[in-house]
């Protein structure tokens, strides 16, 4: 994904972050108390990541109060882990320039923080879709909704605040592990579901920027 370089020169996005995956809480890929993480719970990891940009810009384009969501799957039952398969959903209220900037930033094509943190893990981008996105990152019950595609819910802390770190928002942005109780993707490009058990979820903030 990072091989298709973006023309964006200067950008900065920051806001709130929430994710959930099929692993058991606390997700074993995360760092707890400074200890390094490891392989996923079941050898196949799937789930969704969400970012609410509270303040953001890219080459003079305002990105504030826009949302983006990434659905992903990879396998680490074989080593090295397979590259991520992803679908990126971009807030349907974004215009064409905002849509392109968000896609370039969050797929790692614009370099900077994302290219250092998780961009190299992205393999095949199955789709980039405009979508009606709703996120709830602040209430006790966290939610991600992508109309027609995704439904994610989590509530109840599985860690103390600030005890858990995740490489996607960055280990310098510690947060709280949660218990997920809904995890479903019906997107034909990337389907997955957790049934009958609780799963891992995580909430924190993020601050990504270009290298300039």
C-alpha cells in the first residue's frame, strides 16, 4: 500500500481512536506494563480500526471532524505474518480532495507517522469506499458503525486506564483495553464475525503527522 506514494507534502491529524478485533482481551499483540506483545489469540486476526479526526489538515485542506474506519485481516499462524488485507471507509461527508487526503494518510501512502507505525503491514487494499460512518469514542459504550458494512460495540474495562499500549496509534499513546461484544463485517470484500463470546477492544487518542 505504501508503494503508491502520495503527493501530500505537509499534514497533521489528531483525535480519538477505537479498535476491536477477534482476539481475547487483552489482545496479545498489545504491550502491557512495557512488556512486548506477541502473536494473535487464534492465528488469524480480523477486526476494525476507527479514527475520529478532531483537528486535521493536509496541504491546506481541512480534515477536522471527519472519520475513517479500516477493516482488516491477517494471519500469523505462519511466520512471517501475512500482510494485512484491508478495506478503508472514508466519511461520506468528505469532498473529493478530503477523501483522497484521508485515504493517502491512513493507508500510509503519505509517509510520516503512519508509514512508521503500521503502514508497512498493509498488503492488499481491497477497496476504498465513501460511507456513512458513526463512531462513539467517548461514552462508556464504544461503537463503530459503517452503514451497510460494519457493526462494532464494546463496553467494560479489561485493564486499568493507561496500562495498555498499541502500535497502531503508537506506544506513546497508552489507553484502555475493553471487552467487545459485537464484531461483524458484511462487506463482500472482507467478511468476518465473532459470535458467542467477548473479544478484544482498545481506546486511546492518536496524533499523526508528515515528516515535514
